[in-house]
C-alpha cells in the first residue's frame, strides 16, 4: 500500500511536516487550505512556499479555494486522509424532498470530510480537533462527537480517539487536542483489531496506545449506537443522542467503549529551551503598558449585569506573570501577541526585561522549524497561524505507528 496523504484544512502544513520528518516515503497527493472571506490566503501561501502547489485529477489547481465547491471525485487517490477541522454545530436535518438524505448547517467542515470519505474511500483517516469536541454542545453533551462516529460507522469505518496533552509526550506546550484515527474495517489493521477486546485496543495494542502510551486506564464505559446506525438515521442521533465520552475510546460497528486514562509522562521541553535572547525592541513591554498586563493576568472579581438586569460577579483566577521558564508553554491561541490575558509574557533570558514571544518562539512552541511562517505574511498573521496550528511532533509520533500499519497492508 502506498504511503500517500490528502491533507484537508491544511493550515501552514503541520500534518505534512510531521509525516515528512519521518523520512519514510510519505508523499502528499493533494491538500486544501482556504480562509473564508479573506482576500489574502496567508496560510495557503505559506504552505505552497514550503511544498509547492498540487493539481487535482483534472490537472487544475484548486487547493486555495472553498473545499465545499470542490468535486471530491477530482481529489487524487490517497491512503491517509487527514486534517484539523473546527469544533462546530454538527446538528442535521432531513434534506428537503428526501427521507434519507441529511442536511447539515452551512459551513460546517465535518461534512466536507464526510463527502471526501464517500468519494475517495481512503483506508485510513487521521483528524485533529479541540478537546471539547467530546462534550459539545453543552445542551446535549456528546452529540457532535456521536454524529462523527455514527457517520464513520455508517461508511464502514471503526475509530480510536484520544485527548492528548502534548507536553506529556515531550513537547514544549501544554496543548490538549483530540486526535481521531479511523480505518476501514476491511483493512488488514481493521481485521486484526476486530479480534482484540476494547481494553487491549485502548490500553496497549491500538493505534493511540502505541503512539501515546498510557500508565493507567480508568473504568470502561460502554454505550450502544447500533439502533441509530441500523437505519442510518443520523438525524435521530442529532435530535436525541447524548453520551459521556471520556478522553480515550474505541468505536466498532457503532458500539462505543470509552474510559479515562493517565498519560505516561515524557520529559517536556520547557520555555527556557525555546527562548531567544536580547530580541528586537518591538517585542518588549513598556512601563506604560505594564499596569494593563498586570490587571489582565491577575485574579479579579468584577460586578456585572446581564441585559435582563440580573447582577452577578464575574471572577477569574490569576495567570502566571511572567510565564515560568521551567514549564512548557500554555496553550497558544490565535490572539497570541495581542494585549490580552492569554498571551505569553516572558522575561528575556538575556536582559530580564518583560516581553511577548517572537514569531520564531511561537513556531518552536508548536514544533515547527524556525521562521516557518516567515514567508511574506504580516507578523500578526504569523502569530495567528501558529495559534491555529497543531503540535508537529505529535503527528510524527502517530506517523511512526502508521508506518508499521501500512507495512502490513496489501
């Protein structure tokens, strides 16, 4: 089986970089990266600056356009479909004039993934999402992830998932993300997993357990989606399904096994290992700005009133100020570098002055090469793209397991 990849919602190329770092022959056949309503497609241009553009099966370039307008049958064949997609409202309704078709909310990117799976039938899929995907929406917890699993089961796939704190596995950032590995049941891997019990898959022998070893497994919870999958009525799941998904789990033929788990801890990279010294003056915090930073980072209780006149107390705890040199970084957001509570503030190792991170330091937090985003985009967009990115070494860890899986396929 060829080691080929299609990368959807590719950002600046973290999935591809993580796989290519293995140097084991993985090649990308097509990718897609498009920011809605943006004149400049900075992330797409950064991706192309490193890897070049790719044609579809019609010999045309459409990688920087709306994936919803792409004829999915024109996407080149691939062994692995991957991508990071946002946590959105995945609720659906019956399509007009049909009791079988479904219609999701416009712009929800999961349906573009599902359409690609239907059109291309890839043997394996690897997706990334925020950790809250397992509990969304708040009004019907677990519904959105239940829809994803039901879609995969209905298309003949099983899946494993894990919420991974990157710092627990040697990275420089305490970033929690949900990774989903799906595979066709008729692959050699699928046939082998069918012979194992769920506890073995989750704790020791499955894809996630090999990529991210556990030190302890919690109580197994079991739920059954079979009645929904039997009639393929995802609408009914959308309307009424709720389930307490834990951070580790396995789904086969609609049956869900999930449990809490304790991650093995690999020594992380800490902030002092990624910081530059005596950086340009523009990154330092002025004395005039300092009181505002102190307020934003500090604990506070502020009386507030809703539109309806209800009074309440808004409160939040303190954030480290400055961030510790001896810990991995906090989760980086797209607002990194702006004057806000979540932005990292560090003491410069060269002179002790307080400052924000440089673009290179944010790239190091995510495990990219230095100056990866120094491709002509504005500095503010470099921070934005890194806030949207994934932690590259986590992909490399999973890619190493995929190498072994692919070697056993026909």
